[in-house]
C-alpha cells in the first residue's frame, strides 16, 4: 500500500513538473491573477474560491485533459531504482537490437550523403527561399530529380530484423516439442489470448452496440445510431478527453470523428499552435536538409501513386517537412526504445559538445513513412491542425510501429499476437500458409 502511494506521488510530481513548462500553466497562472479582481473571490477562502472559478470557467476541464494527455504517454510502471534506459526498454537484447538497427540506418544515410556529395543541411539561397515560399501550396507540381536518392530502408528490411530477433537466455531447441510457436517472430513475449482480448475490448461484445455494425440497413437507426450520435455531441460539448476516448470504443460517427480525435489528443488549435507551425514552415523555407529529398522521394513512390491519396500530395509535403524540423518531437525518446541520431559540426567529429540531433526531430523517414499522415488528410483540411494531429499521433502511437521493443503496443508484440491467435484458433490455415511459403 505504501509502495503504491509512493509510486502515485512520483507520477503526480513528474506530471506537475512537465505541465509547469507548458503554455497551459502560464495561462492558468494569468487566469488565477485575473480572478483576484472578481468580487466573489474572498481572501478568507482564496484557495477554494479560485478552484471554484477554474471549475466554472472551464479551465479545470482543460487541466484535466492535459493531465490525461500526459498519462497516456507515461512510461509503464517500473522499479524506482531502474536506470533511464530501462524506462525506454527493459530487455537488454531488445535494446541491443534497436541500437544495431539505428547504426545500420545511420550508415545508410551517411553513405548516401558521401556518394552524392550532398551536405546533411545547408542554408537556402534567397532566390530559392522565395521560390519555395511561392509554391508552398503547390509543391506537388515540382518534379525534382530524385533518381539518385534511395530510401534508407523499406518495411521488408525492418521485418527481416524482427524475424532474426532472439532472446539469448531462451533456448528454442530444434525439435517441435521445444518450439510451440511456428511463426516468424521467435521471441518469448507475453501476449493476450482470446479471453483477455474479450475482456480488454469488451465493447466489441455481441451484447454492446457498435457503430459500423449496428447502424446497418437491417437495424433501424433509432435503436442505436441516433442515440450514439446524440451522446457523441454531448461528449464534445463537455470537452472531456477521457470521456471521448471511452465513447469511441463503441465507434465514432463519421461527422464527429475529426472533432473527437482532436479532443482525445487534446488538440485545440490555439493561436500559439498556429504560430509554432508557421515558425516550422519558416525553418523549412530557410534551410534545406538531406532528409527533405527522402520525404519527396517517399511521397512520390507511395501516396502520389495511390488512387485515394494522390490529391493530398501538397499536404503531405507541408506536414512532413515541418515535422522533420520540430524539436519538440525529441521528447518522446524518453519512453521510446529508439534514440535520436546525432551528427557533428564539420571538423568536430566525436566531440560531444559539437553534436546535434539530425534531423532536428530525431526521426529519419523511411519508405512508406508518408502513409502515416495520408489517412488523416481525409479528416483535417487545415495544415496546422493536420500537423498537430499527426505529431501527437506519432509521439503516442506511430513510433511504436518502427521501433524494436517489448512494449505490448509495439510492432514485435502485435506481430506475435497475430501469429499466435492464427496458430491457436485457425491451425489448418496457419499450417497451409507455411506449407505454400506464404508466411502469415
């Protein structure tokens, strides 16, 4: 009991410390000072009166949403004496595999840089800056020569690394009696079975209404759909992030999806957020990075050739180029098994005081990276809002899909979960796929 209270106190202290550096904290402070002028605020009950003012004025709800947002990315519980690298990834062999993978990516980037004699970063000449600014909303019409550039890696390269992952402390053995799992992923991680999944996704049970199923033509809308939409509108009116997340576990009405996702992610598009996006845009205009060409190449190879996404080509360039300059993204490496790559100022190789993160956000784009953004373009048509949604989704969820870790939401666990369920509940199909060489 005492340990739980101690852990809770530590979590609260860390979240308070994080929020103290936020814009919300400054706003709350200003509101608290301003409230002192109000007649209902009495000196005798100052603390309680200000808390009541925050509640009535809606600032308490904004604070709750901010705390909920921080909790959603808070590291999994660990031993108080655990070193920082254990918070990123508790298993040593996973950390080593991720480290080796990062070196391989960096080697690929550096070799391309050397082969093409292109610097990692350069300041654009004034003429080039003006040209880019003029065509900012029409970058899809630009056709730069990208024939010499290649993606640093493709998904199949990453899959190969995952297939070769092994726990050195775990003896697989050669006979089938020692190898109960016949899939590609050969690491002993605990994944949920069907009863656990049923409990976790209880809203998908047959006794609970689910939008997308119970709003089919055979079911009158008044039985479920109309009521679900009405509740959704009420959730939006309340502006409660936690309530919104619980609500969409039964499906999200198409008309409310954009607003609900923004509320869950605690994105409100304040003037300072739009200004921040404009600052990132200015950085793109002023400086050219080698990764810009990788972004151009990826969009051309993927979204531009897709029947659904080619219309969003300009949005993809805008969002991804700004994302590469956003140093706030570096914060997610505190709970990501990966580490941001470093580069050194010319002539100062190996001297840590001259090291900089490259690219500035610490994320090297790979083949298919733009497809993280593409589906969001259907919901958000204002670049700064689209950017905020994507950035928040990336630092909460997407990064786990290309990092080697033992996290339950990581790509290794997800692959293992799929293979385990298929092998357990559809063994004939699983075996047939293996026999014909089509790994599930």
